């Protein structure tokens, strides 16, 4: 995910590298920042967020027992109240994403009208693929399908084959279109504000169409950024906590280190130290190289499992599971397990509600990333790419990793599910890899994969939190990034000390509640902005059509009048010419007759004697 640092500044620049005036922003309005430390630290964003995080860390560290009890109470009571709300909210986000992508709003460009995409289609797909990979896929790739197979969702019954298929469908629900619809809402809102309206990279400016520039630039904007900042930090901490749980399980599986709480804390401190070194030394290219290497490692791991495992079964299962997912996705989208009692509430809180909260808290991070790489794309291209590419990647990953595990339980040696029906969530991946050829090497490779994901997620997460806390500085100061990296590590540590995985899930769900309201407001604000832009475009089109019609009518009238005048003129000229010709002909005829007459009289006069008189004129005879 560290590819966010290679996406490049989004602001227009002049020849000296300074931000150029934004075409879409009012005079004196906010401009994007492209240089390190060019923005002052907004006190009413950084300090409230920092104080909130510090208070949480101190409480959980000083009173771990009370923190554990609090998390258990929240998990068992408070979160149950938000299950229905999260289900409804995520359904809204899916509908909104499809609506803006399929409607006439899909033609709106995320940039100026003459902007071209910064990345080719294949490069853009590769970056979206990178966005779709992360610690979560590795952590849950084997564990989640196995958990749903061993302990199905309340109400799901049938043969093992039916349970296996439903397990894959439920996993696809949690990692498919719904997760990426949340990112579409946040990403398209940020991309429109940044690329179309030339606003800074900050969550607050996504609500400008709804709240107005003054409120967004003032106290309301500060509240929005604080909510986004705290939610993002807990989202990053959730990923770090899951990552270190699995790293310790892998090292234990390989007989390198025993999986204890102190080992996990030591791993967090060691890996976050590497992250800080990368920040201080400025090895941005090294982080990019690590990120690209990680994608290659993930692809290699998946291919090894695919071709050393039941290849044909996995390919068939991939296709069939997609069909089953599409067949049941609407019902699953709105399923709150309302008729399953306490069992349904507990299952919903542990799985669907946790995922929806995690995705919402992670949304500012992913949203900023996909927004920065999508300049010049239309809304329709953005929605299609963000929904389809990462979703397909995730489906393929779970079909191979989870499908191989389920195949082993159905047709192989088993051993991934305990006699009591439990699944070792942290160690299931390594148990499955250990049964394949070269199992030890694969286990070490998987540990390395998770560790690199840990480093890149912490580094990129600190960068994004630095952007938000500075109001949009694309290169926040090193001390600020180090502070947020250490804060995320501290939160992950106290969550592990409090109650491990359950505490991590509870924190992700609870901190996402405020930001979910912001995402809903983003839908309203983006719809309003798109409506205004579409109406402006339609008015311009109507004016253009009227002008063109008026021009055509004027041209036709001119042509008609010209033809009429020309015809009348031609008739008049023809009449005048005819009269003139007739006069000339008459004159010519008269002249010719006169000439002939003169010619005929002249010989007669020549024959008469000069002295004789004309009898006609002489005297009369006597």
C-alpha cells in the first residue's frame, strides 16, 4: 500500500514547482500543497486527536483489567446496537456506488475536462490490485472460510458440501463489493474535491458541497478531520495487531519463537523501529520496492498453493463460488440475523459488524490512495475499476487459500479444525502450508510476507495520518509521521494486552461509528455536487443548443431571403434585358429596313435625265 507515496502530487504546478492557482477554486480559496512542511499544523485537529489516542493508551496500559472488562462489555452489549445500523449503512454505500457509476453522473471527470489519466489502464489496475492486498487477506485467507465451515452462520444447515459453499459465499460477502463500495464513496468524494475542485487532500473538503466552504474551513471541518484521523489510526492499529498475531503464530509454527504476548510486543516494537528508520532516512524508493516485492511474494504464495494443491478443484470452486455469491448477495446484504437471538447477535458482532466497522475506519487511508491514482478518470471508470479489480483479486485469493483448506477438511487429511469445532485463526495458514511440499520454506515466506505488509502499512498509514493532521500536506514532516506510527503501535500493543483479537475487533467497530456518519454525509454532499455540476452542464448544453438552433434558423432565413431576392433580381434583370433586347432588335430592324429602302431608291434616281421633270411632279398636260 505504500504505492500511495509514488502516486505523485495532485496539485497543478508552475514551472518552478510552486502550486499553480486552481482553476476550480475561488480566489483566495484553499490550494493543494505539494512541498514538505508547507502547511502549518492545525492545532484543533492534531491536539484533540493526539489527546484522544493518548488517553486511550494510558487507560488501557494503567488499568488493563478495567480495559478488558470494558471491551467485553462493549463487545457484548453496545456493539449489538450498531449491527443493524452498519448493515443498513453499507447497503446504502453499495447502492450509492452503483448509482453514480451507472447514472449520467458517471460521465463526470475526476479532474479538469482536458486532464488525461496519469496512469495507463494496466498500471492503474496494478495499483488497485496493490490496494486490494494487505495483512487482512493473509490473516483471514485460510481462517475465515474454515471458521464459517466449522461454525456456520446461525440458520445455515446442511451437508458438509453445502456448509463449505456457504462458507465461501459468506467470506466473499465480507471481502467483496461491500468493502470496496465503502472505499468508492470515500475515494470518489476525495478525488472530486482534489482533482476537480483543486482542494487539499483532506477529508473535510469532501463535505464542502453540503456544509459550505466557511464551515468546512472552520470548526466543523476540524471535527470531521479529527474523527477521520482517530478512525484511521484505529484501522491501522487493527491491521498491525492482526499482523503481529499471525507473525508470532508463524514463528511458533517454524519453531523459531514461542507465541507469547511479550513476543508479540517485541515484534511490534522491532517492526515499527524499521518503519521509523525508513521515515527518517527517506528511503521512499526502498519502501516502493518492498511494496512491489510483497505483491510478488503474495502472488507466488497463491500460485504455489494453487499448483501444489487440488488445482482443478480450486479453479472450479472459484467460478462456482462467484455464482453462488451473486445469487445470494442481496439477501446477505440485508441479513441482520434478527430471528437468531443472542447467538445471532454474537455472530454478527464477531464477523459482519466487525468487518463493516474495520472497512469504515480504514476508508480514509484507502480512499486517499485510490483517489490520488485516479486523476483523469471518469466517475464510471473509477467505480468499475475500484469495485471489480480488488474484489476479483480478493475472491481469487480466498478461493485458493480458503478453498485448499476446506478441500483438505472435506477430502484430505483434515487437522485444521479442532475436535471441539474450533479453528486456530492465527495459525491455520501455517498449518495448511506446512502440509504442502516445502512447507517450512512456505511458512517462512508467509511470515516475511506479513512482516513486509506490516512495515508498508505502518509507513503509508503514518503518511496518510500526517496528511489529514496537516490539512492536506502531501509530504508531512518526519516527526509527525513518526508520532503517528508510534501511536498506532502503542494502540496495537494495549489492545493485545487488553483482550487480544476480541479487543482489536471491538476497537475497530466502535471507532468507526462517528466516521460512518461522515461517510453518509459524503454520499449526500457528492450527490449534491454531481447534481449541481450536471445541471450546470445541462444548462450550458441547452444554451448551446439554443444558440445553435438560432444560428441554424438565422442561416436558413438568410438563405431563403437570399434565394428570394436573387430570384426576384434575376426575374427583374431578365425582364429588363428582354425589353432592352427587344428595343435593340427593333432599332436594328428599322435601321436595316431604312438602309434597304435607301439602297433601292438610289438606282431609280440614277436612270432619270438630269433636265427632265418628273411626271409626277411636273406640270399637267394641256
